[in-house]
C-alpha cells in the first residue's frame, strides 16, 4: 500500500523561468519522493506522468499543470481543490488522491493512485446496451460513490462514461472507479470559481441548469447525468443528441426525455425522474443505485433495452460529436486535447488524439483534466432558440381581448339598427 505523503504548498515564489509546455520531466525526482518514468498523456492544461514512489517502490500518477496555467489563480485553485477530494471523500469507488503540492520549479501537481483497465465508454462501445444485471454491477457502485461525494459537499459536474474506470480489484475485473474531479464544486467553498452564465461539463450529460450556466449547482445536476448515463447503458445511446452544443442544450432545456421501454417499470420510472427538468423533482443518487439493484434481482437476463426515442439506441461509438469539449466563441464543438488519456490502448500507434497514447497493455491513467463548455456563441444561440420557441407557442392573429371588443361593438351596432327599424 502506498504510503500517503505529507503534502502542503511550498512558500509561494515566482520562478525566474517557468518550465516550457513540452518540458520533459523523465528521470526527475518530484517532491523528493516521486521518480518520473514516462509520460502517460498530455493536453491543453497539463501532463500526466507515471512515477515510482521512492518510499515503497509503488507506481503513482502525477498530474502536473502546464507552466502557463500556473500563473492563473482560478486554474490553480480549481486544481488545488481537486487535490483535496481525497481528504473529503473516502470511498472504494472513487479514485484515491494522495494530495496537492508543487514541483521544485513551482508548478502545481496532484498525486493519485495508478489504475489499470478500460473505461465504461470502452465497455459500451464493445458490448452496446447492457442488461439490468450487468448495469447494476457496474453502475450502482458509481451511484453510491457519487452519493458519498454529495454527502461530503462535493458536486462532480462532469460525470460521463469516460470518467469511470473499470479496473480489477478483489477478483472483480469490472470494479468501477469514478475519476476526474477537475471541475468539481465544493459547496462550502467561500470563493466561487465559476461565474454565472458559464457552462461547465460535457453537453451530452449536462443538466438543464448547467446548460443555463447556473452558478449554484447542487447534487441534482450530478443525478441528471447519472440518469442520462443509465439511459445510455440500458439502451445503447444517450437520451438526447444534437449536431451542435446549442441544439443539444436546447433539448436538455425544453424537450421531454424519451421513455425507456423494455426496462423494469420501476427502473424506467426512476430514470425518468432523474431526467426531470426541475432539479427539485430528481431523486438522490442512492435511490437510483437501489433501483438498479432491485432491477438486477428481478431481471438478470442479458436482454438489451430498446429506447423509444428515434435514434436513441445508436451504439455509443456513433454518438454526436457534441459530447466533445468546446471552447469560448465556438458554436460547433472543437476538440481540445485532454491532459490525461481516458484510455490507453496497447498495440496502437497514436491517432493524433490524446484520448489514446501508447503504453503498457491495458494501462490507463486514473484521471484527466475535465472537458469544459464555456459560455460563448453557443449560449447566445441557446437563448435565441428559447425565445423563438416561446414566440412560436403564442397564438397567431389579433389578441383575444381585441376580438371580444370587436364582437361586442358589432352586437351593439346591430342592436341599435334593429331598434331604429322597429320605431
């Protein structure tokens, strides 16, 4: 077992020369404890390194920010909060984080456990829709882990299949572990790092309040994502799809969730509640976990569920690219490289994306710098579409009050003419 080091921020100092983005740290000893062996993944915000702890010779993963982000206080603070998750959430299905510190040249890093395996996204891509029994085996523990984070005052805000690792533990080769609290919200934090009107998350799984850019997100936002992923696990595709972020967000905001047919009625009902537009109508994460387990006990046959929505049952591999990260000022999604690879596939050369990097067979880094959606043209388009839909709902033609007034006037004139003729 890796010995948890004593972490703390070093006295703040501005290094004369910050390490360049492409700095090779191979062979460096970080914090006097971690010997860097090789790079696992890199992206827009940082690099993930495989290291060996000098205290017990065990592998540890370090996520190190790019030097230019070390100058941005909000990025550093968010990074620091991710490093604190390990102190707040002690759950077997949450990736263990050992702490936050800075390198000898002043760059923040997070140390975390080294996991091997694939992700839930890989599982869905390979097998498609899962039976209720298999879904409960993988997904109910994740709901338990999210519930534990909520009890600790933490909202993940970026739950998605690629942020769930399926590793081997205790003879279970599909032991799920929740990764990447990079944009998690600490509900008791005095300082707010996200301004109102800024969207954070992955569009395919974002709650309506996230699509609106609401600042004070609570556990129901995660429950919505859990419901959307449960829908995908059981049907083979997410409840909503869109060619653009704006289109997808509009569906989260206004369109009713499609029914999940073929699933046990009680499970389908609670998934529908998780996908409620109003946050206060959604159940807790623990309720979804219990519904999954009940469904597994009642129906263990491996029968795929058919989604009623047109196109909702498409394989996970064919999902809209709107699930990719988008950046400010872009309506269409633009892919931003992730700091840590979501999955390492052995025997394959790099494809130009940072989602797959060459490494040892079956090895995957435990976390990534979360994808984010920032307010820009997409948010403007969302607001415009809402206004258009509301306008379309209004009755056409003159207002009813005008029609009534005209009718009364016609009757009055008719009565006057009749009275004159009878005189």
